[in-house]
């Protein structure tokens, strides 16, 4: 056991581990180089290119679509603004009508309250006169 401890203290274990890892990496690199073969790829098939052109729009067609969509969206938003403006006008007219009706109702109520006050005042006066005459 003392002999094993003496041998173990004299060896730099991290250096040995680094060398083993370097040798393993070098071996994998060499193995990869041997098994890899250079393959020349064929040019893109013309049929594939044609299919892609048919599936996707060209730049000019895309820009034309964007312009037509922009114009249509402008028309839609203009129509929405027109409808909102018309709705505001109609709502404003309706609110004015409601306020006018409310004002007329308040005037009628005020007239009725005035009539009631005057009637009560005359009744009170008659009661007072009756009491004074009975005494």
C-alpha cells in the first residue's frame, strides 16, 4: 500500500487524462476522414424549379397583390369611417330629441307643481278662514 501511494503521488493524473483524450479525438478525426466520401450533387432539377415558380408568386405579382390589398383596405376603412360618421350624426340627433323631450316633460311637471302649490295655498286659506269664523 505504501508503494502504491508513492507511485500515485509521483504521477500527474490530469496530464495523463488530457493525453488520452487527445489521442481519442485524433483517432475519431482520422476515422471520420476515411469514411467520408466526396459526393458531387446534381444541379437542381428543372422540374423542381418550375414547380416552385408555379407555387410561389413572382415579385411583380406579389407587389401587385400588395397594392390591390392596400387599395381594398383603404376602401374598407373609408366605408367604416363613413358609417361611424353617420352613426354619430344619428345618435347626436337622437340625444337632442331626448333632451328636448326631457325639457318639455320638466316644464309640464313644473306647471303641475305650480298648480298643486297654488291649490294647496287656496285650501289652506279657506281652512284658516273657516277656523276663524268658527271660533
